[in-house]
C-alpha cells in the first residue's frame, strides 16, 4: 500500500508546482481584469493556498506513508483525505460544465486524467482507513 502513497504524493507535488503556470496558461491578467480588486486577489490568493495544500498533502504522503497506513491518527487523516478527494471527484463532474471539455480532445483528456486521479486517491485513502 505504501507504494500507492508514494505515487499519489509524487503526483500531488507535481500538481502543486503546475499551479505556477496557471496565470499565464489561463490568461489571468486579461481574464481577471474585469473583476474587482478583492475578487481578483481572492482568486490569486486562494489558488496559492490550494497549491500549497496540495504540495503539503503530497509531502505528507511521500514522507509519512507508513504512519498514514499503520497508526490510528494516520488512518483518520487518510479518511479525511479520502472524503476530500472523493468530493473533488464529484465536483469534477457536477462543478464544471461539460461545455468546457466535451468534444475537445485535449480538455476531455485532462478532465478524465484528473477524474481518474481523484478516484484513485480517494480509493487509496478510504481503503487505508478501512484496513
């Protein structure tokens, strides 16, 4: 089971650092220009903290896989992470309009890769809690 934590952790670390390209890739300078200053800053600040949490979850998985799997506290943390990423999986399909990805090869691929990743993560975390 530890290998799954190393895989998930490594992928979360990569995902966290991929947030660095979001402003440019999604053209935030132009796209967010019409927002009020507070809304623009909320978007940027929240994105930073999401990336930071994803990084910390990744580091936790990579550095503490054994403890997450074998200790009562680790199992409770795993349950929380399983619920969180399971909810993220649901949001992948109900929180984003299919207009953003349906019929678009690259966007559909990204959408499905993340759906599989959220499912994989939530199953590993919940299975850890159950064991």
